[in-house]
């Protein structure tokens, strides 16, 4: 950079350059810049060349293509008429299943309450009859036995 500005490498007094020298430096810099841009373009084309990747590792490319295809098919999948029919038929069945489950639970609870009530009523009736039968048994006995 020191040479471009006309300075000596150690920062001494500036050296006068002719306009021809400056033009020559500009042309040289342009050529070097053009070569560098060409090299970068070539490298970029090599990196973006997909055929070379496939040639180097075909199985990897096949796996990547299969994965991308599977992902795309999952994202853009349309349901078939049969799937739509089954889906529409499932809604009322689910609702009926939920209702029948509720009915079953309520029936079971009602049956338990009814069973407990009946057991209680039967045991009271048996106890009442037992007492009544006991008092009758005592009244049927002769007074001597009592």
C-alpha cells in the first residue's frame, strides 16, 4: 500500500510517480482482480455442480432423494375418497361410543344403589318378620311353657 501512495516502505518522503506508471499499476490490478473473480466463479460452479456429488456418493444421493420425496408426499398428501368416507363415518360412531360409555357408567351406578336398597329392604323385612314370628311363637305356647 505504501508503494501505491508513492511513499517509501519506511514512510519517508513521497516519491513522484508518472501517470504512465499509475496507469500500468491500474491495468495490472484490474487483471489480477479479473483472474480472482474468474477463480471464484469456477470454484462456485464446482461446488454447485450436483452431478459431481451424485457421482461421488450415489447411495447418499439416493437416500436424500427418497427422504425429500417422503417428506414432500407427507406435506402435500390428499385424502382418498375412501378415507374421507371412513372419517365422516367415525364421527357419529365416536359420539355414540361416548354416549354408551356414559350410559354404562350411569347404569352401573344405578344398579349398585338399587342393589344396596334392595338388600337393606330385604334385611329389614326379614328382621321384622323374625320379630313378628318370634312374638307369635311365644303366643302359641301354653302358658305353662312360657
